[in-house]
């Protein structure tokens, strides 16, 4: 309980759908300084208290180009058969991505249900490439170029979208977008309860 209290004090509220910050492109980070370290710490603390598998800087009201991925959480929760299906021989990652750029996407795709901490109460099947090659800086500003697959690649793509001002609902068909319209309106009005701190643009 004490740990949760401490994390709650450190965690920032998730920015909810409707806030313009979620539609702005992030700015690249060129210097590692105390502000960047603080941002990464805030991302991890907020992700932990919210129980998500990934979080991008715009979701905690920052326009810096960074996100964190903790796909190990899903690996730990899945049954063995699903692990084999969604994780390609790995157990997920816990990684910081700074100035990430997806260089290549595979032709192979898969469809899986996605949700978003900024869009509570909505989950939809989204088709994404199975493999991606990503170039990024880690928390120590070391440059990497790696291939990621399966569920981990999906989480990275989801968070990468956030740095481009995109949301997972943008990948929906016109019909499905129409079906989510009422729920999105409720989110904008702050009518969807969450079990994690969230900042709505407009309160009831």
C-alpha cells in the first residue's frame, strides 16, 4: 500500500482524448539533461500506476519525442499458447524510446484488440504490421537499430503513433469510427470513470 501511495504521488494524470496535445507532433530531443531524465521517470511511474504496457510523452502533457514500452507485462499475464502466438521467442521488453523512427514495416500483418489509456472505455481490433525495424535512442542516448515482432512491435507502433499526433482510433474504418463517436463525446465530457489518474479537457 505504501508503494502504491508513493507511486500515486509521483505519477502524472493521463491526458484524455479531446486535448489538443494528443494531436500535435512531438519534438525531437537533442540533448540529454535533467528534464529528459525527469520525463522518463514520470513516464515509468505513470505507466506503472495505470497498469498499461506503453506510454508516450504527449499522454503526460509533454511534446518531447519519447515513449516507454513494457510488453513484458502482457507476456506475464498471457497463457502459454497465446505467448507463443504473440511473442516470437522473447518475453517482451522494458525499454525507453527517444526520437524513434520506424524504418521498415513487414508485409505480414495481424489484427488484435487495442485500447489506450487516453481513450478509456474503447477497444477495437486494429491491423498492424507484424515486424518493424526501429531506430531510436535509449535512456542513455545510445543509438539502436533493431527489429521487433509480434505484440511488442504492436505496442511500439501504438506509442510511435502518439509522437506523430495519431491515435489508434485513426486506424478504424469509417463505420467503426462512427460507432465510437458517442463514446468519444463522453470521454471529452469527462464522463468515463477510470481506475488511474486522468485529466479530462472538460469536466461535468
